[in-house]
């Protein structure tokens, strides 16, 4: 979580210095870390435009991520993605889509391939999306198909209260997206998304259940987007009291406080962890900035697969 | 060779490719209902009825294609493709590129369109050019039973997403179809249906027949028309069209689809940019109108370019030439 936070805060600084903007997940780190840590290497992950925490939790190299954000050749996608659709197939993070709901549209297919023997035996699929995607029609189509076809799929809704620049209270009459999922017959769990240990425990339970019966599960993680939709964003539209309430529930600080209280970590240890994270991200920035720009002559490479008709 | 209808040729292609490659699966509204023999031969897991929800059918195909399967989806009528646009255009068409080539999307999206069933514009809309415009996709629209089989087989074996359009009016048409299980028609190769030296008629799907009929009438008048069936709209076989134009110097493009920003416009642009020096007359586009498809038989037929219209267009072109020469 410290590494994710350091990475995204560094991206904010880089944006102020002229780098492309990003959609950060500051405040939602516990969701990503808690769920991804419950998965195994054989599992697949689909994520969205707010993907840095999922990727870093999965072990992505912050240098290659940052190179991608800066549009450089050493990025995971060779600079073609930028921040918004970073896939890292080698890590099992596949088909990242920035179309809100795009991840939900493709996830059943990834899970179907898994079910039909294409992945590693016993693997499952986790798909991360937000309350905004839950308001897309494809949300219901995706859940319905996953239940009907009994797909090994974990739906992870990070309900962060914000749908781009619109508060969730303006877009849906209910608070609980899990209720919609339950309406489709999915076993659901709703968890404090700012408590990484609670998220991890719930995710482990859901993952074990999916592995046991091959059927989908739904996890709603109640959290909050502490920064704007896309950097830069002055958040002038955000209620100050609400923001302060959630800032006091910062998942990274909360976990640090908990570990300190449990004597699992001391102040010096925490400082050391923060310094390690900062050093790692500092190295990532150096790596990314030193990476070459893509050759403009490669502009149209990768549009089509070369293999066509087999004679 | 066997004589069969287009529908039978499509079915045979599906059966052969499912037999050949266990990764091929068929999904769509009613595919298992209509193709019971495929369910029996290949199992219910590979022939899947779906909810009537095109967005998730297409999205599921995209996810499955990137994960090792080779899905074929039947989306029924082409206008329903608009529900599947996000998965096909934003995901299948773009995520290979945006990921730096990490994923392939070997999938085929089948749909029917065209006049002939009096079903109206929400079941009949020749919107193939929308997909030609989208990067990362290939687009096929055959005209003969043999091509339906050979192109569908080739599309299933292609590692790119392919939109496969079936002209409704051709589904019951009979023709000779090769029995060879390796009968493949390569994507991107047009067919010269009739050779000629005076004018090039370019078309695809049902209007190829109008061009052939026109060519026969024109021959009686001493005019030799060459008829090109594009078969694949993307990648477009520019060489075959240009070779013909260099011979004839005259181009008539005939499509059921409307003209604005369509295949006819693209071919006119091809002629203007790559064969201007050999053009002996302005390019003529005979297309459907910028209007939704009507249901009434009379109105539906009125939207179609006919053989007579093609003949008149060619006669007009040659008459202008005669006037200019006199």
C-alpha cells in the first residue's frame, strides 16, 4: 500500500510538471491490496482506468508502469496505452479497459475460457470495477451470464462514491450495489474497503468458495476516492466535510496505526518502509524518464495480428 | 462439389471448423436451438444459447478470444450490432494495439442484413461500413454459397476479429460448394466474376447479381463489363480493382448500403487517388438512399440498385464519351 501511495503521489507531482494526467486510486489502496493478495499466480485479473493499485499489488514494476504513463517504449504496452488501459499479461492482468463497464463485458469470457480448460487448472478470474460501472447496463448482463453459466468469477466493486464528477447519491437511489448483485442470485459480501485486513479476509473466503464450486461471487468494498477523477482536479465539487471524514479513514495510515498499536511495527520500521517505497518510486521515475520514446515509424504496429489465413 | 444453399454452406463451415479445432465455440441467441446437430457432435459447452443481450455476447466473445478460445457469435440481425459496438469496436478492435500486441482476438461476429424479408430498418441495415471504419477489425460480406463457406472458414482461422455479414436475400440461394475441408477463400481477395474491357462494375453481396445481369445485357449492346465481387471489404483488395480500372478506365460501384462515407465512396476515392490518370469518365456510385430500410416490399425494392440502373449508368457514361468525342 505504501508503494502504491508513493507511486500515485509521484504521478500527481509529475503531472504538475507536465506529464500526462492519471486517474489515481488514492484512498482505495486497501481494496486492491486486500483482494489481489488473496489471488494466486494462476488467477486472472481485469481492471479499469484506475488500475495502478491492482497492478502494483500484483507485482508490476513501477518503472515499467511509469514508463507507460509517460508514453515510453519500456512501458508494459510500449507506450501505446498510457495510464488508462495498462495490461500486463505476464502478471495475469489482462484486457484492461477504460470504457466504464468494459471490464465487466469481457470478464465472463475470460472466466469461460478458464472453465473450458484454457487457463491453468483451478484458476479463477477477478474483475475490478466501481459504482459507476454498476450503473451501466452491462453490469447486469455480466452478472446474469456469470450466474447462469456458473463462471469462476469474482466481481469486486470498489464503491468509491464518485462516478467521474458526479456523486453516487445523484445517480442511484440505493447505497448498496451488493443488493443489485444479490438480486441476480449472487452470494455477496460487503466489507469496509478501507480496512485491508477485512478486505483480504473477505476476498480469501470468496476466492475459496469460487474454487470450490466454480460459481461467481460478489464483493462490495465500501471506500472513497480521496483525489479527483483525473489529475489535475481541484475537487471544488467535493463536500469538504465528507472528504475530511474519509481522509480520517485513510487506509494506508489506518493500517500503519494498527500495526503500530499491535507492536507488529515500530516507528522506525514504518519510516524505513516509507523510505523504501519512496526509493523504489524514485528509481522508477529515473527508469521511465530515461526510457526512449517509441519510434513514430511503428505507429501502426500491433493493429492487426500478422497471422491470418493458414494456407 | 455439392449443391447447397448459403445457409447450408454456413452450417457446413461451422461444423468443419468445430471439428478441426476444439477451441472453436459458437454462442448466440438460439444457436443451440437451431443447430442441434452441432450440440450433439460437439457438446453443449461449445454450442451455447445466450441471453438476448448482444453487448454481453460480444463482450464474452472478446474475453474468451483473448484467453485461448476462438468464438463465433451469431448476433442475428446487423442493426443489433449497435448494442455490441463497445465490445467489438473498443475492445476487440483496440486492445491488441493499446496493449502493445499482448492479445489476439480470433473471433467472428456473424449477422444478417439486407432487403428481401420486409423486416424494416431495425432488422435490415447495411451498416458494414461502420466497421470498416473501425481499426483492428476485418469485414467480410460474400455473395456465393462457395464463398460463404470458404470465407467463414478463413475468418474462423484468422487471428483478428472478423465481422461476417450475410445478405438475407442470399441465404436460400443455391450454388456449387467444394466438399474439400480445406476450401478456404482468403480474406482480402476480390473475385473477378466476369472479365471485360469497357467498364468495371464493383460490388459485393446481393448487388453482385445485379451487376452480372447488367453485364449480360450490356454485352448484347457490344459493351464488355468487368464485374468484381469484393467479398472482403477490409482488408480491401485494391490491386484487383486498380488492375481492372487500368484496363477499362471506367468505374461503377454498386452497393445496397447508402453512399455517404460508404464502400462506394471509398472505391471512388481509390480511383481518384490511384487511377486518376486512366479514368475516362467520372466514377458513378449506385447506392441505397440515406434512409432507413422500409418494410413494404415495394419500398424495400425501390431502395435497391437494379440491373437496369447499372445498365443505364454505363450507357450514360459511354454516351458522354461519344458526345465528348464528336
